[in-house]
């Protein structure tokens, strides 16, 4: 009886000390990247991107290849922004071995000079586990066009 109780306690203790799942580690990477983006801390953000990352920006510019190129672009854009807020919703993470992909919706708001700007969109991240760490190897972001206001009927139209 005592040995059975000891076995149960050892197993329960092992479960209590289990580390985060791979999906939780990926979630932590995404959260850290978004926090760094909000703060404009691209040095911190770069820790989570592969040096050979490819990025498809949401503004219809050509794809960016390599973190150093992407970091320069992020810094250029952020230099004109203030009060940046980025909210992530509906995240879904799927993992297959050392590869994973994450999809989510986002809402962005900030100030561009003295003018408020806002956007919504989707992002797909492809991550690879390299040297025991999850890093982003591809980022595809799509910004959605804002809805057009309804057209006003022509004068005299029924």
C-alpha cells in the first residue's frame, strides 16, 4: 500500500512539474513578438525570427527576405508611428514535428504623425524548431480593405 501511495505521489509530482507544451511555447513566441512590435523593440523581436526569414507584408510591397532587411523596414515604418496598439484574436496553432503554423486575426491602431490610423487583417506564421527553440521562418500578413460606405442614390432616383 505504501509503495502504491509513493508511486501515485511521484507521478502526481511529475505532472505538476511538467514544462509548457510545444504549443504553449509557440504561443509565448507569438506573444513576445507582438509585445516587442508594440514597443518598437526590433532587437527583441529579432530573437524570434530566423536570419533567413521570408516576410510577405500586408501593404503589397515585395516580399522581404532576411531578418536584417525586415528589421530595417519595421524600423522605418515605426519611426513615424506612436501609440501603437495591436490586438490579436482567434489564434490557432497547428504543429507537426519540428514545424508549426499559427493563424490569427489582428486589429491595429496608432498615430501617424497627428493622424489616427487603424487596420484589421490576418497573419499566418510558419515556425520551425531550431536548436531547441521555436522561431518564425515565414510571416504572411494580409491587411483587409476597410468597407466602403454605401453609395448615395443619385438625385431624383426612386
